[in-house]
C-alpha cells in the first residue's frame, strides 16, 4: 500500500532564508507525486508535480522538489522564503486510479 | 473562470439532520472526488467518481452518499448528521489521461460543516 510521511508538522523560518519541507513516500511502483499548498480558509493549490520525467521538478512561486528514488524522498525547497509563503503544505502520492494519498501536512511559519 | 464551485461555504446542522453539499466543475473533468480535512490528518477520500453514472467508495465512506448524474455535478449527501462528521469538506476534479488519473486535481474552496 502506498503511504506518505511528512517528517515535520511545523517548520519556522525567517523571511529571506531557505525553506525545506521533508516528505518520504512508499510505493510499490513508480509513483506520481505532488506538493499542494493551502492558504487559510482556501482550497488546495498545486505547487508542482513529478511523473517520472526529470527528477528535479520546478513549481510555482520559486518552489522546487527533487525525486530521490533511492531515498524514497520528495522534499520541497525554496531558496528564499517570503511572508506570503506562510501556509500549510501537503505532500501527496497518486495511485493510478486517481486516488490521492495525503501526508499529514506541514505548517510553514515565516517570521519577519 | 469558475473551476470547482462548492456550496454552501459554511453550514451548521443538528445531530440527525440530513443535507447535501454541492459540487460543480466547468472543466469537463471525468474524475471527481470528495475529501474531508481534519486537524493533523491531511485529507481523506470519502467517495469518488470516474464518470457520469460511476461512483466508488474511498477511505471513509460511512455516513455519506454520492451520485453522478452529469459530468459537471457531484453532490455529497449526509444521511443523518453526527458530531463526528464535523469537518471541512473539499471537492476536487481532474482529467483522466491514458487510462490513468495521475493528473493534478483542482480543488474547491471547501465547505465548513459543524454538527451540534
């Protein structure tokens, strides 16, 4: 069975410093992996998607993630945090049926 | 440019009442689904549909019914509301490409439901 583990429930960074949100997955085959962001009282918005093309995936708002099969990881990074990045982030694996398996979420706090 | 529209945005019910959460999408997506979001648990799949007339259960289907009579609409029905169903409910839709549904999903803004 597929699963997703987000290793940090809460991450706090200062504005202008790098962001690292960690995600490990388990899958019996080559997965499709996503990062979604949720701002308060809003739905989820797709940040980026991995589907077995390039292992380094670039997304919106300067975010990127690297698929590492040997480590079963898909960590999300951004070189310089902005106040508007404060939100909840979800790592998600997709089954071929379209079912999404969500991680528990990581709340990103950005301090001025 | 509507995307996925959910109504109502907020609702308070009494235990035992029934109601329908509406979801409509205007992108001609085959795949639609309902999730509930609870603190610390991410989103959990309730029911999903791969096309009109076809529905299936997700991870937490008990207490909920769905139907898919058109491509655009996918309502979620609570038959007899219970306090455990207090949650935020999200509807999502996506294309099915090449027989696989690993396409990005588009989410509505959610329905915040409280059961007293």
